[in-house]
């Protein structure tokens, strides 16, 4: 691990425990690179107070970083104000909005308004759909039909720059064996939901253990299809440390085994225990002997947010390739040629929704492959700088597949 990466992890650790003491570790720190790492991980505002307490940062960067912190504080406060208005209206209409992630996680931080959120996730029952839509319209939100899906509606309030994802299912529109296992665990059952104060707002959220399992599914989803940032480590560390006594870890590890998430969680938690002060008791009911050399590939991917090509965004280009591995419809073959063939010529069930005709009529699969190729050529012609070449796309997919296999998410280990 690079020295700058160790320093960055130490900054996160100091933020978690509220330690603003000067340390010799940061005497020769490249603060420009620290800011870049923090920015790439959406943690620049959270980490400013730690950085500001150390020596060696030039005044221009300090001022820039401080401004960023202030703007984040204002922006997140506005979003929370808008969320409070929505929840008040929902209470008036007597429907339950269940908040997950977002402000529930932000509340774990020393200054909750410094943890940025791109949106607020709200779970409701389908029977409350029309009432919920009316609430959002009444509160100044606009429906984003283009980016909405069957089980997730997107609303945006331009006044407060607040986006809401309204979920009718925790698992969006994903389908597959793993999703069915998760559904059977009933993470969203009403009996397990809890009422807490998060960021000064009274909210209903998922049960403590249920929320942890959901967060890990969410992390693994993004890790599989695109890569995730280092902030997820601090989210999970803070969550477990606060709610440790409310989680049945024996049951938790049993569920991780059923889902095939064990190896990933062992490595992910080991990073948190070794570097961020996660409660070591997470392993009391689960024998584990993971060392740094065992999780270094995962940690390096987290540090670069899964982006091996800084000039191109990989996530949306390999989403269709990686989704079958997430939902349990595909295994990573030992044969590289077979892996490439699976990428180039996916089965009907693993094609994106725009090729639904091949799912309904399997004999149209070759037509779908040709259609897929033509669509790629058109998009590549229009957006040459942003799009991968076929070889680059295969390399990006191979990189993610190797990580998926290394973390045991294919069930092959």
C-alpha cells in the first residue's frame, strides 16, 4: 500500500474517532493528493477538519477546501429541510415513508451535514403510490420519467436541489437467484422497522440487522458493476460501532453464507477493523483470519473507486456485462476465452431490457447480438472519447470479474 493511501486511511480513522491532534505521520503529506483522494471518495467535506488540524497545507488549498466544506453544509441542510417537509406531508396523509441509507448514515458522522448524499431513498408500498406522487408534487418536486424505472420513481426539487428515489422494492428492477434469496429474508418487513432520530428528523427506517444486510447488498451491487469508493468503509464502520448490540451477528453471518457474501464481508470488515477502528467483535461468532495481503486488491479498488481508466467512466458501459454476476445468473468461468464469449454473446436472460424480444423468443437471440453490435457502433461513433473500444471494454470487464472472483462473490471459492 502506498504511503499516501495509509495517510488517507488514517485521516478517515481520525475523523471517525474525532481526533484533531497533530501527528508526525502527516508532516510530509502531499495535501494536494490527499484532497484528490478525498474528492474522488466524496469525503472532502467530512475530512476537512482533520486536514485543517495538521501542518503543511498551503493556504490556497486550505481556503479552497474550507469553501467546499461550507457549501456542502449549506446544500445538505437544504436537502434535509426539504425532506422534513415531505415527511410532514406523509404524516398528514397517514402513509409511512421508510428512509434507508442517506440521512440514517449521515447521522453517524461527527457533523452529519458534511456527509454528502446524491439523493434520498424512500421505500413505500405500491398501494400508496398515488398519494406519494401527490405529496411530492405538493412539495415542489418534479417527476423525472426518463430515469425512473418500474420499481423506482425519481423526483427532483429544483428549489432545494434535492433528489428522491421512491422505491416500491429494495432491489429496484433486479431479478435473479440472489435477489430471490434476499426477498425471502424479508429485510423490509414492517415488524422489524425502527423509529430513530436521524439528522434532527424523526424517521422510520429498516431494522438494524436488516439495514446492515441491505447496505452490504447495495455495496456489492455497485462493487460488482462499477466499483465503490472508500466512504462505504467509514459508513459501515460507524454503523456497526453504533448499533453493534442491536445486531445478531451469528444470524448475520449465516445470512452472508446463504447469499455467498462471506468472503467479501470478511475482507471488507477486516479492512475496517485494521484501519478504521471497527469493533473487533464482528468476528466473535465467525472464525476469520484475513491479513492485509488478503484484502489488498479490494482496498486498492476502493481507493480508486473502481476506475482503472480515469479518462472514461466504466460503470454504465459494463453494467449489462456485470449484472448477471450480481443477481446470481452467471458464474465466472476459469477459461478466459469463455469469459470473453459470455461478454460478447450474452445469453437471452442476461441481455439488457431493450432486448426483451430475445428473452420472450429465444430464437431471436442472434438478431439481438447483431442489434447490440449496431447500437455499439452508433454510440461509439457519436461518443468516441467517452466510449471504450471492444478491447478496452473487455479489459474493464475482466478487471471487475477478477475482483468479483477474488472476493468470493461468484460462489466458486
